[in-house]
């Protein structure tokens, strides 16, 4: 008995073998990653036992004849992803034992025949095709467990289809589409879902679904709440993450990585991952160690009218929260159930929210901010009305002897950009929480005067003699970027010092009013004044600023010259 498979992958084939070369007992055949451009009518293999046929990544393949599939009635897996086909032959409709039909990345594909007879089908992948409507007979695929319809061209998802697909474990829709949106009750009825990406245009539908998954932990999800007129960019997260590199997050990616085993260059592996469309939220390893994989658990709120009287429900295991163009939100407290629902949040991004005055408002509540217990990344962009990160007033009922909750203790990275009215970044009461901070980026905040505010007693005693020195320890800070801050006068008060123990990159660009750099070497109490601390690089503009600025450490200017880059 000869082999029951034929593999001719990646050998630059321009045409498939003749009919005579296809054996009747073949079970698996692979011609992936070749240069086949056409499958002519003369090719009609008699392969009634064929189970798997892999033709993916034949990017020139534009036509498949009707006769090709006529004698493949046992076919279970058909992969035509990343080919140039414009339509599937009608003979595919008769492959009644087909278990998986993969057409991912067939950007020219506009037509599929009826799938009504394919009742054994469990996986249907139409991501990044050009179909404008769902395939005929989709509602008959009652055994379907995986459905990917994430394509820009799809104009509608007819109501009453999803309730028929009760075995779905994975449902992925193109969330930037304003026409393909989810009904809350239909989505809630899919009780077996483990992976879900979809968009809701009504808050009632969004809340209905989020309530339905309480206690039902999805392995991965991307939930978007955005009215039809709201526009947003899912890929904005990847642009933000240029500060921190790339993270990978879906289990399927592991297969891609295995395929690249032996490739030791990060860029090569990263390209493969990007080609397959998986992205995420942690740093690229600085060493050769590969990034950790985590599941996607993300919510995007765009253009929503959010208010305390009409509370929003969020998943309890939410990791990433992105809010944009929600102009009536004054602080995250306005998402009234937010603080009661989640304590898994790792990244919070807020941008273009004109009414946002503070990220958190503690002026009327002393309850702990459990939602920030694991927050590592905080990104704030173009919040015109932002005044403070945390609003703290005398009305907070916390005894004087009791410190404020360590809201930002886990924080690794903070980016604040284009917030034109904020004058102070961290209040003194919270500045000692920054033990884990690795990156601080402050750009284009035109009114920013200080990074860490003074102690209240220090404000009252200003000009009344010698002040006790205050130490702010930032043992993990690796990158400090201060850019286009014309009003910035200090990083901390005149009696404060910032102790940094890690090798650092510093950028100070167009901060002409900053007269003092209170960064100190490690160990802080070293009596040897010649001790220096290594800084990877320090970027400066203009040159005049460097000449006039004073460093607390007496030898700083001299010791930093080898690492200085004048822009």
C-alpha cells in the first residue's frame, strides 16, 4: 500500500499535477505556498477518499473549474485562504461532508454558492473577503462552531440567522462596520460562545449581552459599543503600543510560531504574526525571550452617551478599556457600575472626550478603586477639559493618618498627550505609588507646570525657611519623555528628589521653562560624590536648555555628556 498523501508545498509549482497523478486512495493533499494561477476544466481528480485539501497561499490562483471538486465527496477540510479567486465553483455546494471551509484573505472573493447542504460544516472563515452579503443557506449550518465574518464589505447580518447557530463557539464580526451590528438578545442566546467580536449600536443591546455573560467567562472578546454614526479605529491600539512593542494573544498564534521554529529574528516572527492578524497588549521582550501570550478581553466605547442615571454594564474580567468621543463623561466614575464590576483591567485608554475633567473622582466617595488594582497602562489623549488625574478634595472621608488608596501602584506606563488644561500630573498624595512605573510620556500639554505636586503643608509654608527633603522613589523608571511643555517648571517641588535606579532613556524637548532636574543616582545616600548612574541616552532640544538647567547631583552634567544627543 503506497502513501495516502501528496505534499508539494512551497516548491513554486505553476500548475497542479495532471489527473493521472492523483491516486484514488489519497486522503491528504497539500499544494500550499505555490504559484498556481488556474485549475482548468481538464483537471477532475477521482479522489473519493480525499479528506484534506490545502491550497492556501497560492496568491495567483484566480479560477477553479466546476469539475475540480466533482469527485471529492469525502472532503472534510478545504483551505483556499490567501488566493485570488473571485468565486467558488457551484460544485462546492455538494461537498456534504465538508467540516472546514477556510477562505481567509481571499480579497477578490465576491460569490459563494449555496451552503445549504453543508450541514456537517463546523468552521467557516470568510475574513477579509469581498462578500457583500452572508452566504445563502448560512442559517442551515446548525453544527457550525466557528464563524468569521470580519470583512469590510459585508453590508448586513440578517436577523434570525444567529439563533439557528446555537453551537457557535467562535463568532467574529467586523466591528468597525456601522451596518453589521448585533442584537443584544440574539447575542445573549449564543450560550456556547468562547470567542466573540462584535459591535452594538444601542446601549440596551450592549448591556443585555454583558449581563448575559456574567459568570460565563469568555476566553477572548472584543465588544464595541458605538452608535451608527460613531467612527473609531481598532488599530489605534497598535499605534499606541509602539511605546511598548507588540504582544500576541490568541491560542491560534502558537501554531504560527511553531511554523517559524528555528527563526531567531524577532522581525521575521513578528511579520508572520501580523500577517495572521493577532495583536495585543504587552511589551516586546528586550532580550531574545518571546512575548507572553494573553487572551484578548477588550471593550471599546465610542461616541456613547454615558451617564450615571443610565448605567453601563461591563464584563467582570475586562483587561482593556478604550473610550473615545464620549463627551458627557466627566470621569470614569460616571460609568457607575465600573468600580463594582472589574478588577482585571490592565490598560485604560481615554481620548477625545471633551467633558472629561478627571480620570477618577474621589471627592465624593472613599470606596477603594478596585478596578485599578492591576492597571499597568494608562493612556490619555486630547482631553481638552482634563484638570487632574485624580480629583481629591477635603470632602473625602479618609482619616488623616490613613493614606489614600494605592490607585496607581501597579502602573507601568502612562502616556498623556494633547491635554491642554492640566497643570499637575500626580498629586503629592499619590506620587509614592509609582514604584512600578517604567515609562512616563508627557507631550503637548500646554498648561502643564509640574509632574508631581507639592505636599499641602509645603504649599502653606512656602517661603518660611528650610524645607525637609522629600524623596520619590522610581526604581523601575526606564523612559522619561517630556515634549512640547512650554509651561513646565518642575518635575517635583523644590524640596523633592526623584530616585531612579534603572538605566534610562530621557527626552526633554521644547521644555524651556524647566530649570531643574531632580533626578538622583542610586544609591541615593552614597557619600562618594563621584558615583554616577548610567543613562542609556538623553535627547535634548534646544541646546540652550541643557546649558542652563541645573541637576541636583553635582556631577550630573559632566557624567551625562557621553550619553547626550542634541537634536
